[in-house]
């Protein structure tokens, strides 16, 4: 009886949304889009690939392995355990000018900076300069949390403890004399690392902040004395330390050691003989690791990297091939147009 | 509720003493407090959490969370799991809490309703929840009935009262209840005090109880002695006690006995007002509470609905187990890897990374690594999957509710998805089980032909004696002579009118019978403006026909029926109604005409009436029988009419027997049936009527379309075999061009078996022949066996009747039946009971791995609707029972095509795409860790930032895939309907199955492989432009994460067929959100606050400012996406599916512009009318009502038809006239016109109890 009064109150709203008639773009993988699309992608990729490859080829790289596990190697004498202040020299020659700026890297292989337990073994609060964590470092640093006399280690943890400790000097051999190639260790770490992520405690002198703490077990110098030449390059914002603390993604990695941008060598290393002096202290032979130094220059796309160029070329060519295949298929089995 | 019941002992019978709380309390009956809510404030958290953690997924994540709290294992921070878990738990809890809040509110509202209770002789207001069993309460007009109460008295004469039962069964029409005659005069408080048990003496009570049980025994055993005599033995004994059945959920049944003043009075459903009803048109009434609160029939019927799950759900469960297995496999591989690594390298790497306390040996380290990897790789089973699926289904349900094309204007009903968990299953339906009446047919009956005394009327002939097709233009018979006629009634044969005018006595008797023998209720809103309220449309049609031909049924009282016969008012005394039920298949009335003759008028099924005819009528019987088969051939529903003159003495004796039988508690129905049978003998045939049953709109088209979609439609009807076949033809289910229609009608198991086997052999035998011949021709269409089989099926149909079905459903035959039925395109089962309907559905459901859908409108379909995977209720004229039991409801059968072919197809398509993509996405996301394991010493180092892992599934990628799952359309609705074959992939499970799962898993793995190894290749030697080293873990993580987000976004873009604004917003928005959050998370600000939790500070800006990183991302994205594009392009080109073709067509049409509309196939409107041959008048609803003879009736004005103008409704009339009615005849078996409505007696309740 009531029904007549509430006429069509139940009628659903007639809107595009409720009726599922929203205006819509209905793309289809039609031949007109897919085949030219593949061609364009292919061409673009080949273009990029060629550019990358050519650029990559123009980049000069010199790799010198100085692990010294071979008896004939110059550094063989240093691999015996418990050597202190062992130095070894490796000489090499450049046949042509190594265009500048030249970057000097050290490279480690089979070194698992990306291991989970290794990665967590640090205390971010401590490294952020929070002194309360100096006295009681995070338990994640274990077993490098406290030393044997139960003193807190700063910086604690495996990452800091395993910091790369070899140092290098590069000499050009000019007429029999060794001329030191000057290089620069400024700004080799990320800006965000030394200005945001890592901080020294705001205590002057810095050394006071480290009272009642000990340096990491493997270290020879405490953190506040890492760079005796530059007082602002000490503590947690030491560039070498930061470079090390930025953990590599893969077990074989390079890390920047110095830039050669100054003086006579700003335009590059001229052809000639060079001598690399290594203060060898970092053990890698035990776990089958290798140590290298690498000299390289860079281009607009970074360092030498053949992979990207080749990959782009391959993918680009495949796209072109695919477009041809699809064209043939399309021509042969034209989409049936019947109702 | 279950709790409650467990606590109380099993009640065998209920004894309630009026207003004796102390007495009644001893039985610990439920009080009237209702609690449907699940929680309160204190218990919400524990109970809700307990419930939630019963879900496997949640429990799994809880276990993960616990694992993550173990530092030695934890490879991920706890928040990566807890954030999504808490999010999911909170969403669910909020939903549960709101649901429960509304339940609380409604509970509270209901519990606090006021009611007047008789306490110590005065009426006091009480809250509903304080009402107890045995209380006497007063109800007023338009009040809800507080509990199940026994009606004692009312303001209306004879203790009548009117109720609306909308809350119980959805019907808004009024029903009548009448108090027992002995209590009906307890109209005021002083009299009610008599009934009150408060002053009862204990001794008396005990004494009477002993007597009672004895007398009950006597009644049952002996069935003798005049209980009628007892009625008049009023003894001064102030106690009212009711002994009745224990609480149950049968809305239509109540058996009990009232003991008062040492007498007993039978009680039945007509004297009970159920909770949930509303009192109407009655000033007040008194009642005694019999069942309260949770024990009321309403509450007992609120059973928990069975939780249905879709086949995709089940498949997903299996697949999730597989994924777990894969997870464990990967864990084991990596654990072994870890052991080996620790042995070979880790051991010697201890200078820099010493083993800690827990990792003294490599094997134990491997063991820990296993768990670490289980944590890391857990995202292959994303917690958001289940929540997202629920969201999608909810959305799809809303789209169904909102569909304007499934809205029926005439009844103002929109489609309703009553379940939100089944939507994608609508796209997989293979079997539709349909009811007939009200579903396929309109249940609108038109009196179209009749045969009176061997003469047929109804056909129109032209001057050459040729039958004329009746159309809109055919002139109708003019009824203008009759001021009371119904203008909508149309009849075309003038000769019948002439016969009436010639005052042919048989013709007059014929229409007199139609005007008298029925249970229709007249309502005269204004003078001459009659409205009939008929419980079955057949009756309405017949009474309306009689009305127009001059025998106007004008009004009725419990004892009289007033007709206006050719202008003269004639009042008949109604002596008895011998009710219809579908065993009897007839109904009769016994009336005394003004001349004092007693006559029995009977109408019923032809065979039944013919069996009971006087032998002298044989010739007429044969003629009529011929006419009947003629009518049946035209598809009309027929009834035979007969009458009998009764001898006064004979009738009196019979009446006494009837009165006695009607007070018996047990076997009352059987005894009545015997008595009815006794008097309905030796009838004289008058003739037969033929009624046309109209088909619902669009039924044949819908069926044709569903057939094209390979949906097999089985009609399960209560009709006779011949009729059922007629239905089949008129609905396109059976066609003349079918090879063969098998009819199974055996009476024994062996016969049925033989017939089934023969039919099957014929099909198989023929198919071999056809296949040999048809091979050449058919191969080019589609050389597929199954398709070939399908074409075969089109040729056969199976019709099976009720008793054959009973045999065929026995365990040894059901397989044969099913095999045969599945070889046929159409199956029609006739004469099936509601129980059998469910059995048939169950048979298909259990033996075929197919989705079944049952559609029906009546209470007799409820069992079938509940059994099928998907139940659809037609919200039509037959009440709400079917709708309430259904998962989906709408007003018209034709909406089924839209529900299945459009909504179902879309839902399935969307859900499958969603799942495929989700699996792809999560594998691509997670397996990167697996590959990385090989390069990080199997140390369970994650590739990504932990925040990225936390947010990837819930923020970065959830919305685009949800948008796709909600809005995607491959083909629009019009094309979906136009090409029903598009539906087939769903039935064959093509879009998401184990194979697809593997493909997408593989694709995901492949993508993860590329995502890892391309950056790996590049990063091994990657240097920034300023020469600084660059291959650090965090840059690596950001590069891969960015590539991943871009790749999955591009992929969702490719998978989306229908880019609405929402899709654009979500896809681009997600990408934007990714970068925004990435930079925010790695910003200085957050780092200053939580240095430990945001170690990635500065990575994004260092990393994403490099050209080489973007070159890597571009390369990765293209390599990951392009092969998929090529493959799908080639697939579409080489092996296009129908969907592809239709999409293509749709696109090209769209380009051509508006003329596309003209190309739409013109809908064929069928002029064919339904063809039913049998007057299956009241359906199965009456099965239960049989024997309910002690009906009351409304009082109607017994005024003369040309009397003074009077009030608007019969209700008012009745109130006015109540004093004019002379006397109340005791224990009259008068049928209440409306209360007999079958919906109050839902048969499914019985079926369930069987």
C-alpha cells in the first residue's frame, strides 16, 4: 500500500560511475602501435648503446693486482701474518697519456661487505655523534661492542673494525727519480654522508669525546687521529672512513682512494714509468680475497662500463628483430576482421 | 544463540502458566532480552583478535612477527610485518566494530521498547527485555509484537486481530489472527484476572497437570469423545496454562493446548502472534507470552547463513600452499647455500666477520638462515591479497546494486547483491536451475477459455468459421451492463455472454461456483469499486471472470458469502471450506443457499475431480476431457469444476466428525483429509476453466542468450509433465528442431534405469554416426572435441517427472541420470518437490566440477537456492522467502543475463587479472632477495630498504591494481551481451588456473631475475660522474626498487584495458607517491629524529641524480616489459580469442562513430505466450497448509449490494458492522482469506527438518 508513494526511490543513480560507463581510454596492442613501437625502442636503444659503448671504450683503466699471493709478486713478502709496516713497490708504465682527471681506486674481491651480519654491525646513533652511545654502543656491534677489558669500542662494530688500512703513494719515475704524484682525498665520500649521516660529537677537542673508549681492535690509530694532516678530516667524518662505511653491494667492489687533479697531473698522467708504493697491512689472502688498485678516468656516464653499452645494443637489436618478426607474422596472419 | 541453547536442557514441551512468574521461572525459559551483538567494549579486542587470528593468513603473519623478534633470525625489522598486519587487522576490526555497533544499537532499541504488562491486576509499562514467558501483555495498534504470544482477546469481534508480517516474511499484506473463542471475551482487566495464574494454588495445579497428560493421551489414542462438549463446560477454576511445542523455527506451525477451567482447547498458528509482526487495524489486544527473546520463532529463524566460498577462493588456498612450499624450497636452498658458504668462505672471513655465539657451526647457521629467509621471502604471500580480494568483491557487489539496467521500474526494485563474497563466481556459472512460476512466468493469470456443460467458450471465429488469432484489435465483450465489472478484464468470445443472458442454469451454476468456491478476500474501497485480494493469481482470475459475467463476489463474513448475482444480492451461509492442498489438488466449499439447500462446490485438478464424479456424468466427462486436452495443448492451465447437493442429515453428522477431528492435536491433518475425502464424492461436473499463465518479459531471449553462453538451464518445476514441456517450448528451451526429447516417466527403479540407459545409448550411438559424417565439415570451425560435443548437446533434451526423479536420484542411478542430463542441452524436471530441487542441485554440484546457480522466487525454491553455489531470488510477488535466502536478488528473470554475462563476466575477468598481476608483482618483488642471496653469502640480507618492503604492497602498488580490479572492462556491457560466447572462458576456468599461476609465477621470477641481474651487471663497475664510488648497497637498493616500481606500474598499465580517470590517478599517483615517499624517507629531517631507522638518508638524491642509474632503470624496465608485450601481441595475432576479436570489433566500431548503434541486433520480442496445461494452483506452499482448517475469517459487511454507501475499506466496514453480526457459530471451520497466504507457511522449513 505504501509502495505507490515511494515511487522509484530504489532506482540506482544514473551516473557514469555507478553504471560503469566512465569515459575511458581503451588501448589495444594493435600492430600499428606495437611494431613501430618496437622499432623506435630498438633504434633508440641501439643509439644509446652505441653512445655508451663508444664512451666506455674511450675510458682508460689500469688495474694492478697487488695481493701478492704469487711468490714472484712484489708484495709476497707482506702476506705473512704479523708483519708490521711492510711496504712493497709495484712499477708500471703508461704507453700513452692517461687523460685526467684520473681517479685512484682500491678494489677488493670476495669481500662480503654486503653480508647481513656485517651490515648491521655498527651503531648509527654513535656514528651520528651521540656521545651517550659512546659509552654503551649498540649490541648490534657485537662482538666489537666492548674490547677484552670491557671498554666500549668507538666506532664499534665489524664494519668500522674492518676498515681498509693499506695506504698508497704513486710516483712517476722521471729520469730515475721518483716524483710523487700529488692527489687529493677531499670529497671522495658523499656529501650527505659527511654532512648529515655521520657527525662528530660537538666536543672540542674531539679527542675528549673519546675518553674511556678504545679504538677498534684492528685499527692502528684512534678515530680522531685518522688524518694527521687535516684536523677536519678526523673522527667519523674522515673521508676514507666514510668511503669504507658505505658498504658495497657486491662482494667485488672498488672504492675511491684519491683523485689526481692537481699540479702537473691535472690533465692526466703522462706516458712513462710509474712506481706504486704500498703500505701493506690489510689481510685478504685468508679468505681468498684479492686486492687491486685501479687508475681510471671518467666520462659523462661515469666510469668504464661495457655492460650497459652492450646490453643496450643487444636489447635494441632484439627489439628491431622482434619488430621484423612481428611484421612478418602480422602480414601473414592478419588479424581476422570478420564479425 | 548456540551458547544459550547448550545451557538449557532439551525442552520436550513447553508449559506456561499465565502470569505466574515464579512457576514459569522454574523452567528457565529464555527471557525477552535480545542479543545479536557479538562483543561489548571489554570483550571486543580479545574476541575480535581471536577471531581474526583464526584466519590462516593472519596467524601466519603473527608467526612471522614472532620470528622477527628473534634477533638471530630477524632479517627484517619488525615493522615490515607489523605495519601491514596492523593495517589489515584494524580495517577488519573497524568493519566488525561498526557492524556490531549497529547490532548493539538495534538490540538496545528493541530491548528498550515499551510494552504494557499485566502485573497484579494493573497494566504497567515494562521494557521489552523484562518481559518473561507467561506474562500477559497488552498490544496497541501499530505496535510491534514483543514476543511470540498467544492471542487472548482483542478489541475486534471474535477476538480477531490483524497483523503485518513484513519482518518475518517480507509480506506487507495483512493477515488475520483469531483468539480462541474461550478467551476472546477476556477483554478487560477484571476478566483477565481470571486467567491470571497468580492466585493459583499449587495443589490445584499439580492435580490438573496429572489430569491433562492423561487426557492428551486419551485424545490421541481414542480420538473419541466430544471435545466440543467440553467447550461448554465452564468450570470456575482460575488458571490458564498452555502446553505446547518447544521453541522451533517453523513460522507456520504451532501446536499446543490451552488448559483453563479444567478444559482444554486446541491452539494452532492462527491464535499466535509472532515477534516481529506489527499489529494493524486493531485497537488493542491481549496476549500471553509463550516464547520470548531468543526462543521466538523470529530469532530462531535468524540462523547463521552458510558461508559460501568461491572456487577461486579454494584455488587460491591451494596455490597459497604451493607458494608456501616454494617458499620453504627456496629457504632450504638458501640455507644449504649458507652452510656451504660459511664452510668455504665465512669461516676464513672471520677476521672481519667473526661468527657469533649462535653460529659456532655452519649447519646451525644454515638453520637460522632458513628462518631468516622465510621472513624475507614471506611477501610472496602478501597479506594484502585477501583484503584486496574482499575489497574487489565488495566493489563488484556495489556495481550490481547500482546497475540501472537491472532496476525494475514497475516494482521499484533494484538488483541487490546480498552476499559480497561471490561476485567472480558469477562469471563461471555452467548450470542454471530455474523455478518456473514467478521466475519464468509472471504468475499473472488470465481467464481465457472455459468449457461449460460440454460447450467451449473463448475462441473467436470469423464469418467463415475460421478461428481468429486474438490480437490487440480484436473486439472485447462488452461488460457495461454490469456496474461492478473489472475494466481490465478482457474476454473475446461473445457467445458466453449470450449464454449468461439466456440464463442457462448450468452456465449460472458454473459462475456461481467460481464466485463462491475460493479464498479470495474482497475489499470494497468505495461503492462498486471492488478489489480482490487473492492468495493465488489463478483464484483471482477466476473470481474476476465470474464477477464480470455477472456473479460478483461482493463480501464475506466468517459465515456468509454475499454475491451479486445478475444484479440481485444473494447471501450464502458458508458452512465449511475444504481447503486446497497439493495432495488433494482440489478445494471445496459447503454453502447453504437462501432457499436452504446445502451445496458443495468443488474445483480442482481434472483427474482428481473426474475420479470423484457421479457415474451418470460420464458422457459430459469425456467431452470436457477432450476440451481439457485441447486447452492443455494451447498451454493453458485448467481446472475442472463440479458441485453436489448435500443432504441435511448427512451433512450434520459429517460436520460433527469434522469438529472433533479439528481439535485433535496429533494427526489432525490426516483425519481431516479422510473426512474431506468422504464428502467429496459423487460430484456433478459443471465444466472446466482454462487460464493463461503469462511469461515474464524477455524470458525466451534470456534463455537463448544463456544457451549461447553454454550455460545449461534446467527447469525444476512443480508442474505436470505435459505442462512442463509446454513451458520448455515457449521459453526456447525446447525447440522443434531438436533431434529428440527424451521423456523419462517410469514408476519403478528398473523402468527408470532402463529408460535412462536407452536414452543415453541413443545419444551416444547417434553421435558416433554423426561424428563420422560430420568430421569433415566441422573441423574448420574448431577442431575441438569438446566443441563437437557441445554441438551434439544442442540436439537433445531430457524431461523427467517427479516419481522418476525420485528413483533416479537414488545412489545407484544418479550417475546415469547426470551423465544423460549432461549430454542434453535442456533438462526439465517436473513435479519436483522443494527437497528434490535441492537434491538435483546437489547432484550436479557434487559430481560435476561446475558452478551452479539456482534462481527462484518462492518459498519452495529456498532449499535449492541455499544449496546451489549461487542463489538468486526474484523479488517479485511471492514474498521474500527466496530473496532472504538468496545471494543475489532482482525483479526479473531477464536480469539474469546481465548479472551473469556482464557483471559475472567482468567480475571474473577482473578478479583473475587482479590475481595474476598480484602474483606476478609479488614474485617480481620478492625473488630479488633470492638472487641476491647468492652474492651476499646467503646471509638473508635484503635488497631493499626495509621501509620499501613495508610499503610496497600496501602503498606503492595497491591502488592501481585495485582500480584495475574494480573498473577494468575488456569488452563493454553491450558487446558482452551481444556475444554470449565471451562468457565461456569463465566456465572453463581459463583466466585463472594452475597453468596461469605458473605462467605468472614464471613471469614474476623472470622479472625478478632481470631486476636483479641487470643492475648487478651494471653495478659491478659503476662510478659516479665525479669518480666517486657508487656501487654501494643502498644505491643498489634504490635502483632496483625504483626499477621494480616502474616495471610493475608499466605492467599494470599494459594489463589495464580500460583506463578511467581513476586508473590514471592511481597509477600516476602511485608512482608519484613512490618518489615522494622515497625522498621523504631518505630526507635529513626524518633521519635527525630516528637515525637508526632511516639509514638510507641521502641515497635517493645521490643515486637518482645520476644518468647511469636512469640508464639502468630504463634498460631494466624495457627488458622486463617488452617480452610480455611481444608475446601477447603475437598471441593475439596468431591465436586470437573471441575476446580479442570482439575487442577489435568494438574498437573499430567506435572509430566509425555513431552508426555502431544501428548495428545492434534488434531484440526479438516474443509474441508467444506461455503454455501451461495444469492448474497447479497453489504451488507447494499449500503442502504445509493442508489441514489448517481451523481458520478464522474477517468479518465483512453483510450488507446488501445496493445498500447505503459506506466506508472505504473492508476493515472499516467490519469495525462498523461488528454489532450487526448476529451470532458467532462455534468452532466454525472457516478459512481466513488472507491468512492462508502460503508465505506464512514456508515449506523449506519442513524440508530442512527432514
